[in-house]
C-alpha cells in the first residue's frame, strides 16, 4: 500500500483534474474522478503515522480544500444556469400552449 504522502499527492492531482473538468463543464468526468478520489481519501485518512514533511502535507490539504471550493462554486453556477434554462423552456411551453388554445378556440 502506498504511503500517505503518495496517496495525498494522488488526491491533489485528481482534485486538480476535477477542477479542470468542472471548468470545461464535464460534470460526468468530475463525478468519475470524485468516486476514485474518495477511495484514495479513505485509504489516506486518518493519517496513522507521522509524515516526513508536515508543512507539505498541510499545504497539499489546503490546496485540495481550495480546489474543492472552486469545483463546488462552479457546480452551483452550472446548476443556476440549468435552472434558468428550464424556466425559459417552461415559459416558452406555456406561451405555446396559450397560443394553441387560442387558435383551437377560434
């Protein structure tokens, strides 16, 4: 089994890829990477032994947290865009329905 430093580096790299995919609106890709990343997180934490470079570990964890926040913010924005698109679609359908009922009533 890889040591915690290797697992943490892998987790950080996967998180970076997740953010890139989120920037590209590849949400299936984000979910795929998150599922794999979760297995690594479960193997890595809690840290059961002392780490060689605690400052580097802390920096990596902080970067992972910041990248996660970025991905979550991008997901919220994407969800809001989808909700807005659905609202416009619903309004268009209502308008079409109203027009159709007026035409049928003639």
